[in-house]
C-alpha cells in the first residue's frame, strides 16, 4: 500500500535530497546551494524554482538514477518494495520495433536493439504463461502474403525455443533474401516448402540449408 497519494512539496523533496547528500559530503550543515550543485543548477535558478515551488524533474531523475534511488520514493513517498510488487504484475517480451518480418517481400533490417512490450495477463496466458516469455520476441509483420492469419502491420510473437519444423507450422525464418514469416512443410525428399496463407502467392521450394529457423510464430496482435 502506498504511503503518499499526491506529490510531495518542494521543500519536502529538498529536505530529502539534503539528507542524502549529507551522507556523501560529510556531517555539516547542508544549504540550498549544495542541493543546487548536485542537481547541476545555478543558485539563482534554484532560488527561482523555490519561489515558484516548481521541482526540476529532469535533474531529479538524473539525481536518482546516479544514486539508484527510487524517484517514486523521492517525489511521492512510495515504498520501493511495494512498487516492485506492483511492477511484477506486468509481463513483457522483447519487441524489435525496427524489425520487419516480411509476409510478402524481402526485409533486411533485423536489428539487435529491442524495447520492452508490456502485455496484460490475458495475452500472457495465451502465449503460454510467464515462464516461457524469456524465449518470446515480438516483431512487425510487413506485407499481405500471410493474410488472413497475419495482417500487414500487426505484431507477431515468435517463440525462439521452438525451431523444429518436422511437423510443420508457422515460422519466422531467415534466408539470403531477408526475414520471412511462412508456413513451412518439410517434404519426404528433404526439400522445404514455404507456403503463404494468401492464395495469391505461389509456394516456394528451397533447400533446407538455405533456411535458418528463428522460431515458431505463436500469436499476433494488431496495432491500434
């Protein structure tokens, strides 16, 4: 349960900062100029903010980040332990926002920079629960070759722990032409068929050595 409801006042926040920096610079009286200095503000700027009772939020964020202090504790008097408990309610997967898995044409921009895509509990359960989220990545779908299963512009969830194509299924694959989402069929002659759900696209036949399986596509959501 949170202790504070609204944001603390200017002077209350300043007193907390003074208490923190007193442990850094020794047991002496801490003045407003000391607070201004650690926040990277001039005494004049700090005095103006004090008169207007306006907190310098960007500077406070940097102050907390450098000292590994909860900004919620500093501004709202919220217990960090309770914040951790609340945060655990939200699950996320790695979302490669700049990556397009083509469902129609080549896409060459597979980057390793990801961001967190937070999911509600219902979607987490559909994806198999929190335990397996560490193996799931989210990427954008580009093109219409997998419609109506995957729509152009939607986000596909890929389970990278599932790479066995013997029984077929919907997979994210990497080829010399780029990333693709295709329905894969392994033939008895070991050739691999890349099938589009959209009947306007022909079936492709490729050598198994030319395909790297990234993972099985286990779901998708449409962008709002």
